């Protein structure tokens, strides 16, 4: 959990540095990404800001309310209200 600026494993699994992450995503966005980790699978939840990461965690906690259909999803929102969060 956390973006490449604060989590070196996120940097490794996302394949981008903190600067590259900031160039790809913007405030109000987070990424949920399923990655392989040797013979295991890991899930990265990385937000642009702390609240963006919290929104990604809310999506995971309320997964039945969202269509999580691919191995990489973008979480967007402006609040921590599940009704205000979108996933694509």
C-alpha cells in the first residue's frame, strides 16, 4: 500500500519511480494493480496523495460495490465517501 514515493515495493511492482508515477497519475487518482511476485500474486494500492490511497483501500473493502474486472484499475474521487468513488 502506498505509491512509489513511500513504498519501494510499489516502485518495483509498478515499474516506475515516484517522478514517473506523478507524471502518469494526478491528484484524485490511485491505481490498483495485481502483479506477480515470484510464484505468488501481490496487489498494489497506490495513490497520488494519502487520501487517494485511502480511496483505493475503500474500493477493496467494498469490492462488491465496484466492477473490478481487470488486473489494473484506476480509482478516482474527491472524498472518502464510497458513493463518490469511481473505478475504471
